[in-house]
C-alpha cells in the first residue's frame, strides 16, 4: 500500500547482457596503466576503513578545482553526477513546479522527477536533434523552475545551440548544463557562465574519462549557489576510496587521461568513417565518446550484434529514436570487431 506508486515506476535500466565487446555504457574503454594502479593500491591499503571520510572532500576538491581551472568553493561533489541531478531536482525551486528538458535525452532527469512526483515539461528536439525555440517556448508556458540540457546530448551525440540554453536561463529558469561528454568536444563549455551566474550550473562526471567505478560527479556553480546546494548533500557521499583514488588519478594520472581522451576522439573519427561506408546505415554527427546510428531494423541488428559478441545500446524505445543504436567508442581492436560484426549483420538482413 505504502509503495503502490512504485508499482508502475520505470527505473533506470542499463544493458547487462554479457558480451565479449561492451560498447553500451559510454565508458572510457582504457584501463589505467599498471604504475598508476600500483600507486592507487598502495594508497588504498593505508585507508583507515573504520573511519568516516572527510565530509567536505576538501583535498579532492582542491585537485578537481585545479583540473577544471575554478576554485574549490565553486564545487559540489556527488556520488556520480546522477546524485547531483537528483539533488537539483529535489531542492531547486518549488517541488510542484516543473522540471524542463528536451527529449530524447539522458533519462535520469525524468527518473528523478518521477521519484519525487515533480511535474515535467518535456519538449521535443527538432529533426537534427537540435533545440527548437518554439518547443522551448511551449515548455516555458508550463512555468518550470529548473532546466536540464545535456550538451553534448546523450543519446544523440550532438551539442546544443548555446544561445538557446542561455535564452532559457535568461527567462528566469535555473539552468543545469550537463557536460558529461564535454571532454570529447571542441565546443565552448559553460564553466564561465556557471562561475559568474546565480542561475546557471555545470555538471561534470569522472565516469566518461576513466573513473566510472569510483562514482564521482562534480557540480560547478558560483560560490553562493554551491554553498547552498552543498547543505542539502548527503554528509559522507564521497567515500574514502573515491577521495583517495580521485586525488591520485587527477594529479599523477592527468597526462594518462588526456592521452586516452585524444585516442578516443581519433578512434571516433575512424570508426564513424568506416560505418558510414556500410550501405543502409545512417550515421549521426557526434561530439561525444559514442555515436548514434540508424539501421533498417533496430531490434534485429541489436540482437544479431550480440550474437557476434558485441553489445551496443538499443535506443528504439525512446521518442524519435526508431531503429537507432548508440555505439560507444572502444579500444581500436574492439572497434574493429564492431565494424566487422556490423558488416556481417548488414549483409545477412
Ligand atoms: C548526460 C549524462 N549525464 C550524466 C550521466 C551520469 O553519470 P554518472 O556516472 O556520473 O552518474 C550520464 C551517464 O551516462 C550521462 O550520459
């Protein structure tokens, strides 16, 4: 009885079918080098696990601030950016005023709003998956107080029109720009706006650049906004191991991450060019560590790729995503396996 409203609730689902090549979760495919893992092992061994971690994550914040070129006071850390999204949906504005976001996009904005029973002002992207001012205006009529823009967007891969994001903020909406994939893009970010405005914040994550396993998300805001949001955070949300590993990787491993990102971006170009040559497939442009393709029959191609040992994400269930599959960039050899498998599948269907 008490939990009845959860009976029809759709939680966030991820692809879990075991496969030789996993290109379904937009992770960094490269692990850390042995020398860095050794340093991490040594440091983790010395953690007093009987003790609570630093509730302010001060040392880690200093490292992250340096990594992004902002101050530690601009930061709120989360157990993944999912937690920060939920924090915003929980505390920004009145709970009976809608959260607006375009569709298709990252599902957690919707999931968080649904958990809290908060109204949603969803609006459609245009045919090129770009923001459409008329659709934004329609959503604004519902008087939302919080907006999410994932740019580059997941699952479409493209970046959104800056001016329309700013337009939304100028209309008095607290605007969160989710830059989970910004490291793979050459478009301008919103860090400057976030640090200097009381209405725009940026969300980042370490998950896409190599640390999905430690769950570390970062919200960047002006100091007053960050300090207020931080009051509503769970006190020990960043675990001791996460604080220690984050500090090591974002200092000593900085070059490693930079090189891995470069490799992913160059692989993206190579793989997309190869896939473009396969007949019957439409490839959409991407600023992220994944790209979207449209195939003749999404369900069948997805299933047949699994039979070939390759897991990609079937997006067909989302609006505007009929027969669309999302493919993460893997290691060069994984990408080759995917290209070969896709060619085989397309020859058979
Ligand atoms: C746009 C976007 N934001 C946030 C996240 C969640 O990241 P995290 O692992 O930090 O919770 C993802 C993960 O796929 C994403 O695509």
